[in-house]
């Protein structure tokens, strides 16, 4: 809905209607700004409007995959499952939009194609794909980490006569798989969730795997009434735990080393965490799995045995077993994924051995033959983190293109701002923490609103991080990623490192120092009066 058509110039433009954009819109509106917000989808919900594929659900835990700023809402709303499914998260985000009267700010089904800073006016000029242009003083992005989908770079897709879907562009009307021959390309979170969900519907299911993943079970189950009551009664404690956990999880960090623990003890702990599911194996067992390769080798050897114990054919088990460390790339979770490969109608195609060379009328051609199918599901992922930015035309001071500025990978300060792009702020943008998203979106939305209030109170018209701050942040972020298992991300085609796309700059796109450390750094930056930002009254004063 568009309430501002008579007066197109507003204080702030927000792009995105997921957790990040919705909360930023609310906060900016609450500090008195006139806000217009845009989203390409036809509804609010961000990634959850697009990723409707069967099996889509969070790996985050229900009590933390939500905002915490409104205690009444915390006491009124709860998800029904430990790992909420797509429909429920979408329902929650729609509730947020309604409850806080955010819809009136949004123009949906509209893509902002360019954002150009005009030095003459000191304003950002925006153009949309619907031909609208408007100006604003502040530009806030909530573009999402995984919003720019990619397809395999092989020819012939238009020749295929069956159905084709991308998991992130899933239709709203249900897709029937009963009795069909289904191909799935990709074994990231979307691929493994999809496979586990449709395996018993399809007549044949062929999984094309480029890189195997360590797939833990989810541990999903209904949330009990008693759990909801306890969470509400102890909500401050849940918030404290999330605030202090590197990944924004409601868990205390463990302080015990895998390499110092006897084999029987650690195996019992791995088993218990595996049963609990999701990220319990990574976060609830030992503190050195992410930092010490020797410790990581131990948990990987244990998981490899686990896969071998589930998958009956040793050759298939071997193909399904990753060679990269656990955590080098984003580990998915799904129930019954490995078990699916014991079914006679399920095939695994290792495309490192047998590359896909093209699509045909009837299916998929590899170097060794043709696979005839009725449906092709692309679970091939995204030009993650930076893609939604670099697909736009964003230009700052002096016409500087963001694409040029980021030609060797993203450069930001704290993931919040970019040198040369005054009054542009990012929520969950490149170089921000990779963690449970809603707590970070709330922290960062607050931080941006507080900075704008500070600007207003101090006669500051323009802010941007200094180039030096960007260089230091990028250096720190890289050192952190290189000190962890994420350093193996390049070999594992990790999108954390831009390595899932040929030709994309290899650079760490997210901060692995953790949600807690990042929140502390942001708080210190604000408390000290934003020392890493230039703060000026006139455009000409910007360095
Ligand atoms: P991901 O995690 O990027 O997974 C994409 C998968 O598709 C992954 O297995 C890729 O292999 C594979 N892929 C990508 N391009 C190709 C081509 N050209 N041919 C064959 N296979 C390919 O995306 P998801 O949607 O699963 O998950 C994204 C995030 O959303 C997830 O991590 C959560 O944070 C939520 P690769 O591993 O790159 O070799």
C-alpha cells in the first residue's frame, strides 16, 4: 500500500520486508521519520515469502527466532514447533507488520533498481522497476543474506519440457510430486530439507550433489505448553543467553575441550547432541570444534561413522561423506536425509565425478548419460550476502559504484555502513555476524535508529565510516575467519567465502567473531560517540 504518493520525498527509504527491513521501518518511524519501504515480493516476510519449498524450516530455535522488544507479544505469540516451519514464520512476520502498523509504509511487488547519492542535494535518489523515482536522506537496507538465487551455468534449461522450480522461488500453489520422477540439484540446507520431505512422494528421486554436507538431524518436535510457560517466565534469561552466545543461541557456551576428553566420554556426548539435533553438536559439546582442526577431525570421524551406519551401500555412504571440516560451510539439518538413500527409488549422482553438461527435452545430461525426469528442483542456492547489493546499481559520493568498491569482496565497518556511501546503513548486511538472525536485526535496527537520533541532536547531516575503519574491520574479520574452521571454506565451495560461484571474489562475507562480540563493538561505537565514522554538516566536508 502506498500512502505517500502525493509527497514522494521521505526521510528514509528501507528496502526489504523480512526481519531486518520490518524492524528498521518500525524503529525509524518511531523516531519520527517519514519512511517508505519496498519489497520485490507481493507480501511481507522476506526470505520466508520466497522459500516455500516443501520442508523449509528454521534451524534456529523457536524461542529465539523472533523479536524480543515487545514483552506483550512474547507473552501472546509462540511457535508450535521447536524449529518453526516456513508457514509459521511467515505468519509471525505478517503479525509483526499488522501489530505495528507497518504495511502502510510498504510498496510491495516493487524492486528498487538503483540508489544514487546526489551530492548537490545531499539526498539518495531511488528508482524502482515500476518507474517511480523518489529521494530520501537515509537509505537502510534489509536485503537478506540469501535473496539473489543462482542457477547452474549449463545450457538447455529452456528445452526441458517438464516442470522446473528453484527452491527460493517456490509457487504458492502446492506442487504435486506423487508418481513423478524428480531431480534435485544441490545439497545445501534447501536441498536436504526438500529431499527428506518429498522422498516418499516421488516415484524416482535423483539427487545431484556437488559437495556433500554434514547433515545433522533437526530434533524437531512440537513445543509443549510447559516449555512456553517456562520461556515466558524466564524470558530475561533467554535474552541474556542469546545476547552472549556467538551465534545468538539460547545456550551457555561450553568450556571443555574435545581433544582432552576420553574417547568413550566424547562419543557419548556426540551421540546425545546428535539426538538433540541441529546445532547442539557444534555448540553443546566442546569449545574447540571450531578452533582446533584436531578436535574437528574427531567429530568429523564420528559423523562419518554415523553416516556409514545409516547408509547401507558403502559406496554411497562414502560419496555422502564430506571431506571438509564441520563448520567450514554452513551445516544443514534435516531428518531422514541419509536414510533416504537406502530407498530403492533414490539415486545419488556425484557431479564432481559426473558433471552436469546440460539440460535436455527430457531431463538432465551428465558426462555419462541422460537422466529422464518430470520435475527439476534447483536447490542451487544464492549469490549470497553481497548478491542482493551487487545486482542493484548503488552509487555513493563522486559516483563511486558499490560494485567497484567491493570488487575484491565487501568492505564495510561492522557490516553497518560503507565509506563513500553517506547515510546508507545495512541491517544483516555483508560483514555482519552470521548468527540467528532476529536478535541481530533487532540490535542493528536499534543501533541505526540511535545513530540517526544522535545525528539530529548534534547537528550532523551526514555520516559514513572512515576508510581506515573499513580496512581494520575487514582485516579483523578475515583474521577471525582464518582462525576458525571457516578457513577451509574456499575448498568446500562455501558461500561464506564467496566460493559457491565461479568468478565471485573470494573473501569472507560474514563476521564469525559472533553476535555477542559484534553487539559489544556496536555498543562501544555508540557510547564513544561513533569514533570510526566521519560526522559532518555538509556534503563537501566528507573526506
Ligand atoms: P546453499 O547452501 O548455497 O546450497 C546450494 C547447493 O547447490 C549446494 O549443494 C551447491 O553445491 C549446489 N550448487 C550450486 N550451484 C550448483 C551447480 N551449478 N551445479 C550443481 N550444484 C550446485 O543454498 P541453500 O538454498 O541450500 O541454503 C541457503 C541458506 O539458506 C542456508 O544455508 C540457510 O542459511 C538458509 P556446493 O556446495 O556449492 O558445491
